[in-house]
C-alpha cells in the first residue's frame, strides 16, 4: 500500500513537471533590446512606455506580469557614484520600491549577473488591489542606467511560476565589452553614501509608480480588446431579404412575343416593353 501511494505521487510529480516543461518551451520568447548593451527575453511581445528618463517594457501571460524598467541617471547623479558605493544605490532602490507599494521584504540577496554586482529580492505587497501580492525583483546598475527587472506571478502553482521566473530573469544578457566601469572619485564616504542612497530611494519610488501605471494601462487595453472582441461575436448577422418570388414574363404589345420580366426591350422586335 505505501508503495502504491508513492507511485501515485511520483506520477503526479512527473506529469506536473512535463506540463511545466511543455508550457515553458512551447512559447516563442521574444528577445528585446533594452539598451545598446543589454537585452532580455519576454514570453510574449512587450509594450514600451517612455516617460522622459524612464523606459518601461511590460508583458503579461497566464503566469505573470513581466516588467523591465530602465532609468538613465543624470550626469550629476552618476558623477557622485563610485564602484564601491553601488550597493548604497541598491539599498535606496529597494527601500523606495517597498515604501511606495507598502510591501514587506521577504528576502534579499546580493548576486552577480555576468560578473556585475546586482541585488535580488522577494516582497509581499498589501495595498494594490487587482495586482499580485507576491513580487520578485532584480536591480542592476550599468553605464549610468538603473535596470529593474520585475516578475509578479498570477498563479498559485509555484512550480510553473518558479520555472518562468528563472527563465525570464536568466534571459537578461549583457555585452561586457560595451559596459564601462564606474569611475572612482575622491569624496567623503558619508556624502557619497547619502547621495547614492537618496538617489536610489527616489528612483525606487519613481520606478514603482511608473511600473504601476504601465500595468494598469496594459490591463485597460486588454479589457477594451476583450470587450470589442465580444461585441463582434455578439453582433447579429444581417438576414438576407426574402425573395419576392419568380419574375413574371412580359408580353410585347407590338408583336405579342413573350419576354422575360427583367429585360427592357423585346427580344424579337426590339419594341420597348411596358411593365405593369
């Protein structure tokens, strides 16, 4: 009996794994160039929203929302950042995003993406009705750009969402030869820390609200599309007008020849036919 139960669980796990694999690899992922030195793959074609210094790419399928935000720092902001102080920017971005969304930090880890330092976190939001509460984010600073990669799952099937999250995050690609190292400048550590953190905090808040707007616009467009589609389906097909019956023949008043009712002149003598 225990062996039978174990076999059933094994079969269920295998079928679920097969479903995840087929779902993940059956889709045609779309490569998207974020900058001249970085790209990422979306499971479907993404929409781009430009807001001055911000470029937001967003997409959605049955599994999750996929969002990438690219924020270009000003020359003044980037000139005050050293390679050693990038972590302070990340702290600011993370705290700005958490504060704006009223979210609780679940976990945060320092990672490397192709040898460049980055940060990855999981959070749980409370105050955004209609949007997923569980959220995953990666943040990386490259060439005066802060790139924020977000994955917000829409399904409770963790195996599927974890698979899609890993594929989305890991598709982010960098061209190392086109990424310049942050210049080193001499400044007091406290000034650098405050500037980097405050810059990150502000950007984290801006990024969250821009992402929120992008997702809401995407939902509105989707609803409008579905409404139009349903209207087209429900629109009645115009009925064909019933035929008035057979066309009666006309007798020529000149030669008494019988002609079809849809002609104007007699087919025998050419006399103009007068219809009743």
